[in-house]
C-alpha cells in the first residue's frame, strides 16, 4: 500500500528535502553546463563522462530514496514533488516545487498540478 502522509509528517520532512533539492538543482545545472561545453568547445572545466555519471548517480540516489519514503517525484526541471495525503476525506497530493520555502499547496489527486490550491 502507498504511504499516506499527514500534513505534519510532510512538513517535518521538507527541510531535509529542500537541502537535498539544492544538491539536485546544482547537479542539474552542472550537467547542462558540461553538456553544452562539450558540444561547443569539446570539453568542460567541470569534467567529462566520469563526472556526468557521478552527478547522475547522486541525483538518482536521492530521487530513489524519496520514492522509497513514498514521496512522488513529478518533475526534475523544475523539481516538483508530491506527498500523497487525505484532506477532508479526499485523496490529494501535498505539492512542493523548487524555490518554495514551505509546503503550502495541494491538489486533488485526480486533477494534478493544474488543480493546485493553497492549503487551508
């Protein structure tokens, strides 16, 4: 059975997620820079294939750990995650997108991101 989070549980996890998200965002930017520099100049000051593989592995490790906790990763650019929850008996996703300082939004499970609303 999939994990159902309370708002308090999800909010308690968020500081760690935000810290790890910063690492993912930095890794994502490094991957973009390496790819561009390799294409444009034949190499990058940030490294080559070994560095690409290491960055990808670190990102995937974090995403997998989140998934193992029941957190749903909906996107990586921008980083968007959902915590399955119930709100007034309705299946919802507590929704966080990179750059937000707190968990303050939700959407009904059947509506997805376009149905995003502020938490009551």
